[in-house]
């Protein structure tokens, strides 16, 4: 617990230093859109966009992986069901032949 607190305090201190040293304004242009903002704000906006992209990509990859697992399970269940039906038919045939 103390390690996490220590790391958090060090990171907060580094963020404070970063903010205090990067207060200059920069002009950001994207397509026909243009705006002036501080470097710190630009970095945090880009960080936020990166976090959102990572979260969405992770969710999509988890969805694809789960969908593959479900398809595999359905295929295995279909095989098992077909085997069981074949065994049931064979047993019915044996009962009728002996009965």
C-alpha cells in the first residue's frame, strides 16, 4: 500500500513539473479547423484520445475472441449431439432387431 502511495506521489509531482514547464501556447491545425491551446492541454487531449482508442480496440478484440470461442463451442456441441443421435439410432435398431 505504501509503495502505491509513493509511486502516486512521485507521478503527481512529475505531472506538476510538466504542467508548470509547458504553459506556452501552440497553434493546432486539423483539416480546416485551427485552435490555439497550451501544450499541456494538447498533451492531455491526445492522451485521452489514446485511452479511448485503446479501450475501444480492447473491447473489440475481446468481442472477436469471445465470438470465436462461442462458435467453437457451438460446433463441438453440434458434433456431440450428432454422435449422441447416431448412438441413439443404433441402440433403437439393436432393440428392434433383438426384440
